[in-house]
């Protein structure tokens, strides 16, 4: 595996899930694979789970992880091509990427959407430079449009908890005080479309996700109707994807607290599990009662981030 970006990169999902369960049962069985190998984890943005689970997964495989926080530990990096570098950015990605690549065997990159230029974000301008100029396998640790390590961990969590052959999974928008990227809902929709589940997406008008991620999922604007009979409720805020109105890209169109997942919402489901990628704003995205209930999967879901990262790194080490 040379890139981990889209669901197609992991190949057969049944095989990937079986491999994830094997890795979970026996995390140190592939420790020889990473001997004398180094993974560079590059962060342009904050992280808790991604940083820790990636390092832990690398250690389980016997690899040496190096973590770099851009702009804090390093120079501030210029990411745009052809600019006069007379501002506060001291070094260009064009040099920084091959230099970082020369010290490692695999690179993971976190680089959030800027949320001002839809075209630049949806062309993945930063991640694609890493793929182009590193010559190394590249993992998206949440880039402008996708968060595949999260979506794979979500799928593992659903696989472990489902009681039906084809569970109903509802991705629900929820309110948030800040404008957030669409990477998590994009990848969640992409992976659920590829998995054997019934996916329903619900959000206020104007929050339509990019059609390439929505695929064949049902979009239901009535949140309560969408939640009826759900087996899994996946809450997430995202800012306007600019699909119906490009001028609104990255904006907050609604803070309607009626969309906060609370017991009234969970009551119409089929005793659904609650999921969220974390970090979560309590009583904005989800009520205390729901996230603290026995049906909340947020902690096992986060724990599975180690497993998804390990399967991806294992596959990359196997194909070095
Ligand atoms: C990120 C996002 O893409 O929504 C990372 C999620 C894995 N979340 C945030 O930036 C939340 C920040 C906040 O202040 O709540």
C-alpha cells in the first residue's frame, strides 16, 4: 500500500476487518516488520488520538516514530507554489518534504482544510505535495477532505457491535461554535457506502456533503425521521461544504440546538449506539446523558484508532 487516503486504498473491506480483528487480538505478532524502520508523523494541526494512536501502532510494529509539529518545533512552512516568501514562512514544503522523507520509510500527515478556498481544499494541495515529493508511502492523518484512519476505526467499532446483518447507520450533523472541516463526515460516508450498512445522512439545508462522498446514501432533512429505527447514530458537526452555494464554503449556516443529540433523539432509534470521533463539545453535539450512557461507544471507538493505524502501517511495511 503506497497511500492511505480513500477506502479504495485498503482493498477488500471484509479482509481489512478480519485483519483488524487479528491485529487487535495479537498486537505484537508483527513486531519484526518494523525493525529499523522509521515513521515520520507530521502535524500542521492539533491532535490527541491521532498522535498517540499512530505512535502506539508504530511501536506495536517495532517501528521508530518521529513526531514533528510544524510551526512549533519546526520553521513555519510555505505551502503555496510560486509565492515570494517575504512573510513569516521560512521554508517551503518543496524542500521540507524531501528532507523529512530522507529520514524515514513512511510519512503520516495531518493538514486540515483551510475552509476559505474550496478548490485548494478539495484538490488536497498539501497532501498531494507529500505524495508527489516524498517518494514514500503517505498516510492521511486527516487532510483537507478525508480522515481515513478515523473512518476505518469507526467501521471496526460498528463491526464489533452490530447485531444485524445490515445495520442502519445515521450520520447526523450537530451544532458547534466553530467552523469545522468536512473530512470526518466525508470519510465516514465514503467508508459506510463501501460497507454492508444502510447509510442515512441528515443535516439542515445547505450542509450537503460533496456528492463523491454521499454516493448512494439517503439524505433526509428531517432529523427525527432519519433517526427512526437507527442502530448506530454518528454525530458530527461540519461547516458548509459549498456544494449548493460555493460562496458559503466553510461558513457556519446554523447553530440550531434542536439538532444536539439527546435522549429525545435516541428514543426514536432501535436502542442505537452513539458514536463520535472526538474531541466532542458536550451539550452542543451530544447531551451528557447520551454520551455518558451505556450505549455510548466513544471510548472503544477511540481505542480502535490504534488498530486501524496498525493495519495501515502493517500493509505499508509489507509493501516497502
Ligand atoms: C477536527 C474536525 O475535523 O472536526 C478533528 C476531528 C477528528 N475537530 C476539531 O477541530 C474540533 C475543535 C474544537 O474546538 O472543538
